[in-house]
């Protein structure tokens, strides 16, 4: 039985996040906005009631820059898929700048944490501007390691979001699927480097749990948010379905890479 999010030290903001997302989508297209919102967010039985609070739909009121931290093999697959490209276009249209923060897709989280430190500290931010870091999949683990090991970067970070993040690792990392390294080799671009080759070691659940025990996220001094993901087999890419089936023996609510319950940062606010 799953533990209620409140008992896990997680603030439940799912109802409020749904309000905000639905308001944004309805403002863009009143005819389809509500349906698009319902399609985007799973509604769980434990989700609370709407708050009824207003939603600001005007120009940005804070100077924030979204920094995207991609996951396993992302630099190797750059010519094949662009991580969150459609989301970045949408952000730009609404006045929110964003950029991809470079990490090595095959390297360990500690190595990538050092790269993120350099990227955040060296970024030419405008006066008063700060980053909202969005770590996708293994990028969430890299992001958390950076905040934990390099506190000097925290003043430049307004918040950090785990997006389907490998926060607690993945059972797949204990016996990596042969498909993934083969796929990466097949489509690797010029930006793909081996790095320290420690990506799968950093994704092992024992490694991630030990890291969180040593560096509790509550000590980072940065607001943390979690947005999880899972999908039905028919809505999953065919190439990922074997991994989804493997994880389904543990929990059918998975995104073919991690279990949804392993995507939540301890002590964070759960958005959906």
C-alpha cells in the first residue's frame, strides 16, 4: 500500500497545480483547454479539492530562467530527439526564457553535478534573475547532486523541479537493458562522450537512497517540486514497452524508466 504523500514529508499541491494548468490551457483555447488539461494530468483518488484561488495569466512577475537538465544519453541522442523542445517553445511564447544546461549523458551524477555548478555560476543572468532548474529523468539526480555538493550555486537558483526524475533511481539500473546502450551507440552524435561512464551506477536505487540519506533535500535551502509520470502501454513508444513491462512487475505505474513512486523528491511539493 502506498504511503500518503503527507506522511512522506511531501506537500500535496496537486489540486492547485491542476487549477493553474487548466486555467493556462483554457486561456489559450477555451474550446479545448479543459480536455487538454484532463488528458495531461492523471486524477488520483487522493487528490484534494480545488482551492478557488485566482490564477495570474499575465506577463511574468519574476525574473526567472528555466534551466533544463536532460537525462541518460541525451547528448548522444541530440540528433534524434530534442528534450522538451516543444515545452521550451511554449515557454518562450509566454515570456519565459529557457536553456539546456549541458551534462554528459553517460557520466555519473557527481561528475555532472560539477558541470551544472559551472553552468549555473557562469551564466550571464540579468540583475535579479535566477534559475528554475528542471531535471528530467537522470537529470533530476544530477540536479540534486549539484545542489547538495555545491551550495555556492544555490543563491542563483529560485527552485528545482524533478520531472519524472530518477530521484530514487531505477530498478533497471541494477541490470541495465541491452537495448539502451545499443540505441545510444546507433544514433550517437558528435556531442556524445563516454565521460566517466558512471551513469548506470548513479541510477542504482542503493546509490540514490544512500545519497539522499547523506544529503537530505530539506537542507538545500531551495524550494523543491516533483512532477511524476506514468503511462498505459498503448500510450508508450513501442521501443520502450519491454522496459515498461519489466517495471510493471513491481508497479504498473511507471514511465518505462522509473516507478512513479521513485520520482518524488523527499520533502518536496508534489505537483501532479
